[in-house]
C-alpha cells in the first residue's frame, strides 16, 4: 500500500464519543489501525476518520502508508459528545461532502451519518453489533431504551447497508424492517497474532483463569468471583484484563470471598496473545453477548473456553466440542465448568484444538475485512453510477 490512487473516498465514523484516544484506553487502537483502516486504505483513494477527540494520527502510528492515505479530522468544538454528533456534519461539511460513502463503526455513532445523508445525500453503512436493548436492561437504564428505539427508527431504514455479526441479530432487524440490505459478517481474529502456545502449560501450583473485556454489570463478573471461590481444587487465580465501573466492587467481592484476583487493567492488543498463552483457561460469563472478539482471540490461541450460554457465545462454542457452556445465573454451574477444564488436561487440549480449527475455518480477520470493504465499496460505486 503506497501512494495515492484514483477512486472513491470513504469517511469513517466511530462509536458515539470515541476516537483513537478512547480506543487506546481499552487497548483497541492497534486493531483499528493495523486491520480496519489498513484494509480500507488499500481499497479507497482516501480514508477520512472523524474523531470525537482533539488528536493526531501521527500520535498513534508511524506507518507511512497509513499516514499517506488516512486523514484524521479531530474534534473542533468544545462541546459534549451528543452535541458534537449533531454539529459534526456541519463543522466538517467540506470533508464529508467529498466522501462517496460513510462507514459507521458502531450503531451508537450513526447520528452524524443520518444528518450527512439528509444534508448531502451521502449513503452510509452501519454496524449493528449486538442487542442494545438487552445491554441497557442489564445496566438498568430508563432513558437509553427509548433513545435506542428512536435511533433505530431514524437510522436503519435510511442505511444503504447494515452489518450484523450473526444471523439471529439479522433476523431480529429484518422482522421489523424487511427491506434492509444486510450483510451478516462476524467479528474476526488474526490467527497468526493469536496463535497457540508452543507447548501446553506445565504443572504449577496455581492455575490461571483469564477474562478479557469491560468490567461492567452485563459481564457478570461478580458471579464469576463467587464461582472461583467454589473452585478449591486445583487452586486458581483469576486474571481480569480490562477496565470499567465494577472494578472496585470486584476487588471488594474477591477479598470477601478470599479469591485471588489480578485486576490487570487495560492491556494493548499486541500484548494480549502472550497473556492468553500464559493462561490455563478463558472464561466469559456475560449475561448478554453479540459476537465477542475476546472469545475469538482466546479460541484462536487454542485456550479451552468456558462461556455463558447466551447470545453470540452459543454461535461460537459448541458445548463439549469446542468449549464449555453454562447458565450465567448459576454460580455452581459456572464453577463446575471451570473446574472441569482445569482438572482434565486432555479435555482442555481437545477443546482448545477444536476452537482453533473453528477460527481458522470461519473467522480469519483478513478474509472477513475484505468482504466488508467490498460491501462498502459497492455502495460507493452504486452512488457514483
């Protein structure tokens, strides 16, 4: 990827209030730069990234190809994220009008695209990544359900394309809006970066159980701590990679249950493979899930995965074949699943190998991103015609 070439320009809109600065806080900016923006820069003449932060691309990458083809448009007005979502289409009207298509990374960031479509006629493609209603129900919000319902009615019928990670979510949207142009495209993982350890972990006095993700109520981590308290043989340490509003409560619960918990905080995506290879099993106890990238990364690393029987976890993990599933509200069942893979090393190896094969067959990130870019490029070309 070098130089400039003729062709359409794509504008990329992040989730509401997001940008490279925000993604760096969760260790995800490298994934956006190394994979998503790199693929778009190969296919489009220019990529214009509209951030909610006053930031510069050069702060996050020294890749000359990305610097040549990606233009970052920083936040211009000192207002909150909701007001900026309304103002962005006007503040950057010239840059937006030069785009043949807008790619909205997550549904929460779709409002500027809807406005740009109304003002300038620019089509947009948006990812609807998970069941937002389920998440806000778990979080107990009273305002967000009404807001998301309004945003769906406003945005989805006007989208040139909607990307969903699984067929169940696609069917849910199609029942409401039969005319939607949908692309069912799961999340992916780089199987070379997230490769298995060269040898299984040896015998050690303490096994390592790892979780990667946000520390928030819908992830069900307080019950996970309770489950680890029941896993007395073999002794296990829980490593939680990520940050979020429940960090303090998790620490308090761990102390009261006498569970060894390491709150590792945010780990950059490049460092995650080593952390996974050092673990004995991966656990994802969420009450709701879309199509979890963290689970795919653990599967790619051939870790035995113990996951809740909810949402996208069901599509990725076949119980007893490529992992273990449990009822996330049953602490005893969660503990039994973790204990099972920690005690039975041959089972753990078989589950991990099957999970790795599943990733290689269906979830290679480069292949999936190529399909996504073709879909967006077709929208841009259709507008040109």
